[in-house]
C-alpha cells in the first residue's frame, strides 16, 4: 500500500513523490538490502527540483505574481528553476558560464527561461546574476544550494523514504553525492526531523571537485589532513559557523554537476555536529564512469557522473564493507539507501565515451585509488 507524506507538511508541493525501490542486483552483490531513491523521475530530472521549487513558491508568495526568478547555474539547478517558473507562470533568467552545452540551454529555453552567458566559470556567472538582481525590480536570487528553504525542500525525500521503507526499518547508512552541499543539507535536516540523526551519512565526490573532503580536512571532525586534501586550494575561516572552508582554485573532474569551488559553510557545520557523523569519500572519474555503465546495464537507467559517483561505492564490495560494517546480530542484514540524484547531463554518446575511457584506464596497472576520511584505499578495477 502506498504511503504519502502528510499534505500539511509540504502544502501545494510541486515535486513528485519518487519511488524507493529495492535493487535486487546490488542487494545480492553487497549481501544487504539496498534501496534506491529515484530522483531521476522529478520533472527536471534531478533532486534539485525539490528545494528550488520550494524556494520559488516562497518567492512567489512573498513578492507576488510579477516576481522574476534569477539563478546562476551550470546545469541542473538552472533547469529546475526554469521548469518551476514555467509551472508558476513567472519570469526566469538563468546565468550560465561559458561552455555549457547546447542541449542544456535548449531545455531551459523550451521551459521559457531567458539565458545570459557570463564569465568563464560558475562564480563569475553568479556575480553577474547578483548584479542583475540588484538592478532589476522584483528580481529574486534563487540559491542553487546554500539556503535553509532549499534544504527544507530537499528534506522532503527523507520523509518519503521513512514511509517507503518496510515497516520499522531504519537505514544503516544513507549515501549521496556532494557538490556544494544542498542535497546533504536537506538529508541532514530531514534525518533530524524523522528521528534519524544517528544514521551515518556517506557523502561522495570525485577527485578534482572534492571541496567538501578538502574542507573537512581543515576542521576538527572525522579526519584532519590526508593525501586528497593537498594542493589546488585556498582556505578561509567562516566565523559565523566556526569552520574553515576550502576554496578549490581549479576544477578538473568531468563530473561538472559537482563543480562547486567551495561547500556551504552551514552544511559543513551541520555535518560536523550531527550525531551520526559523516563519512567523506572521493572516487576517480573513471570509477564513476564504470559505475554509470554498470548501473545502466543492471537498472536500465542512465545517470550522469555526479550521480554515478555515489553509486560507484556500491559496485565495490570491499569498499562498501569499510563504509558500512554491517549488523552485529546474526541473520540481520544491513539496510542502506542510495539517493539516485539524477541529472540532465547524460546521453548515449556520453556512455560510449565512458566505455572507451574506462577500457583504456583498465589497461594501466594497479587499481583505483579512493580517499575515505583521510585514508587512501585501492580497489580493483575489474
């Protein structure tokens, strides 16, 4: 029997209550109950639609029907804003950095968004968007990930998961990707609301876009320092949340949806303070590509690299057992949830390119190196 999140918790929500399915394949591989939260099925094809639609509704209530939504994005957040603006019947302008692919821009335009290309990377597009908002009446800046209202919208998926899991089940871990921290912030808030604050959160990034891992290494948390935390960054202290923040000076990962140069300071604070803690994992692009190929074969679903990076941990049992040691009681299987966060940036052409890259990479000796809370582990490529 289907269960729904009470309507008074999220009145007039625009997002879909997405399925939570048990993966027979991954459950067999990992010898535990693996559930997949399919955020690929949101109207904008990613979880971003939850928090951004929630924020947009708040902006409409606050500013009236002539509100003008403005967002800086390199992809999924902009698509979500364009989709919700179209549904609400309000204006939307998306500021994009140079290099965003034509398919992404065409999608936004079909939803009625106005496009402005400004700057060579996200931060320059963001500054241009902020200047536009200051100069434009009724314009409201839509945050891509760093805002409590956005987190509250994302938190809705945890309320759904609690109702969708078999009666009485509580996850032994929740896995998600980490870019700037919007998804993690929502999960942390949602877990606290449903009494799961002690459930470990496992946040996965790719090398070359691991601003969260590098930030954790600068604070008194699960680890300090580590190989994956060296080079290509500056740092600053955020007094408001009492955390040191890493700012990446270059982004080299192909998982561009994880391409935040620094994480939300508020989310970092929440992650450090939560009872269940946080486990930070970094995987190479090639490992994420391999997982995207395997996931497509096993579940008949295409996901972009920002999503498959998370799933990659499920395809390596030796790594998974380090992250989720399992139950101590005999005949009890662990229950884990992977947030399949979705994303627009994937195509059949991308999958063929992944196949070529992975095949070439496997010819090199050694395994894939993975960073986990200050350690470096080697996992086999096969």
